[in-house]
C-alpha cells in the first residue's frame, strides 16, 4: 500500500481525491497548508505528495523546493488550477503536473504511473 499526502486547502476536492485514491488501494492523508505539510513530512514518510501550489502559509513553489530538499526520495505531483506554473523553472522539480478538473482520471493515472516508477 502506497502512502500519499495531499497538500490542498480545497476541502471538497480533497475529500473526493482521498476517497478515490483510497479506493485505488492507497493510504491517503491530507493537510491544508504549507506548515502542516512540512510538519507531517517530518514525522511520516510518503511515497507521493500531491501538491497544490496555492496553499496558505508559503509560496507553493517554495514549498515544493523545501519538500525536495528534505525528502529527495518522495515523488511530487503538482495538482493545480493554474497552467502558468508549468512554465516556471521552479516547478520542474516535480515528477508530474496535472491540471485540476472535475474529471479525476488524469490525476489517478498520474498517481499510478509515478508509484509504478517508484517501485
């Protein structure tokens, strides 16, 4: 069972993603902000972090960099509604980039692909 951390403050989206990823057999945790994400990662391991780049507490790209510095082995999937981040050099450290939408299949496919690569 893979461990996934979702970092996102959109409660309805998080609830839906948690349920769908749990149905896929993953152990899913969620936190709403940057500080909670770093605290969670200091106490727990995650195989994958699903990261919204617009969460309270810190610039999302700075959080991405912090996670990479602290947890180099952890895969990061950027899950955001803003396509402008894709062209930002600082986002290139992420392993995948998925646009938010009502259809969760691109997210679920990316999660499966990244976890297969990690195995």
